[in-house]
């Protein structure tokens, strides 16, 4: 993927009422049981408002949800391999350590989500938005990110190696210590990002053509061994 639009359109929002109107409410253990049952039966869950479900460490591989809202749910360390979420809204959920590789997020939004070390390697994210996220150590290596916006979100130490992207907007994002080896950032606007300690290949080739401000340019020059006076 390449960023071909100088002013990419914003991500399409989830096709679900933000207030949860028309959704079936499930809370606590009942919500957890429904999600576990859907994953086990390989059935799609739709039109659900799920609150307070705790599925820490559970196997939810292949879970499929559409037009759902998840609020204050804990999926820490859960197995979500190949899980597919469409038109879903996550609020204040904890996905830290979840193994979500080769999954998909289509027209999904994360608000106040904590996903430290979450593994989304090889996943497909399209029309994805995240605000106020704590995604330190997130794995997006080999993933595809298209029509996405990350705002007021920390990706410190994230693995973005081989990331393929198109129409990506980063606004007040922390990329400190992130690895971008093998991911071309040409055309990506990094001016509202923190990029100290960014790791790239020899000669910072991944950063060629990226948009940076003068202070960031000086910092990158130091990584190349230049003596700026």
C-alpha cells in the first residue's frame, strides 16, 4: 500500500449507534459467556452491547462480531487469532497481550483502549480510528493499515516493521522507540508525533520522504551520525 492522497479521507465510522440504541445488553459473566460461546460455535455475533466481560486468557480464536459495542471488557492475554470485527466500537477495554494476529478490524473505533503488547501481526485494519489509546509495544509487523487515524495515542516501543499503510493520519502520537524496519514512511506526516529513539534500517531508508519538522530532522540527522552545530 502507498499513501496516494495528500489529504486522506477520515476513517468511515462504525455502523452502530454510539449510544447503543437497538442493541441487546449483556453484562459481566453473561457477556463473557456469550462471547465464549460464539467463538466456540464459530458463529457471528451481531447487535450486542457487551459490558464488563472478563475473558482474560481465554481462547477466542476465530471470534466474529459485527455492529457491537464493547465497554470495559478485559481480553488480556486472550487468543483472538483470525478474529474479525466489523462496525464495532471499543470503549475503555483492555486488550493487553491479546494474540490477535491475522485478524481484521473493519470500520472499528477504539476509545480509551489499553492494548500493551497486543499482537496484531499480519492483521488487516481498514477504516480504523483510535483515540486516547495506550498501545505501547503493540505488534503491527506485516499488518495492513488503511484509512486510519491514531490520535492522542501512545505506540512507544511498537513493532511496525513491514507495516503496509495507506491514508494514515497520526495526530499527537508517540512513536518513541518504535521499530519501522522494512516499512516505508514516504509521504507520512510525522510532525505531530514523538519519534525519539525510532529504529529503522541502515541509513534510515524507511524514513525517506516522510514529512518531519526541523527539530525532528535534526534528531534524525544525529541518528545518521551527523555533527550538527
